[in-house]
């Protein structure tokens, strides 16, 4: 995977509601939300040759569904090296969330 548009396509192709940053309207779980947490560019001679983008992908859900979580890990993120946070319960939203952290490298 090389960019966020590919992440969006993979998420939607696998049956997830997906947004970058936030949904415009309220949606019920399960869903995925991606955020850029950092960008580190490789620059030479005033030209950006590669962008390394750190991404956080939040999976929010009501009930544990290993099939959906396996889709994220084995299909959507199959070609990136990722780390996963522990699952936390969001009292204010009455749901669970787990976050995946990985990097995308975009070549110009």
C-alpha cells in the first residue's frame, strides 16, 4: 500500500465504513477512521522524492468480530508492517476501539 486512497479502497472493498479524520455525520460502529500522525519527507535539491506518512487507523466496534478484525490485519494491512494498541472501551460512546499504527511511503 502506498497511499491513503488505497487504504480507503481496501477498507470499503472489504465492507467497512471508512473516513479520513472523521465522519461528516454520525455513524454506528463498526467503522474505520484513519489519521496522519506525522510526515517525514526525503528532500534533495529542493524536491520531495519520498513522503513517509505515519498513519493511525482506528477500528471502532460494538461487539468483538474476529472475522472483521482479521480482514483488517490479513487483507487491508497485508503489505505493511503494523503495530496494534490494546483494545479500550470508550465509555462516552459505549463501544470498543483498537488502533493500528503503520507507515506509508509515497514516491513522487
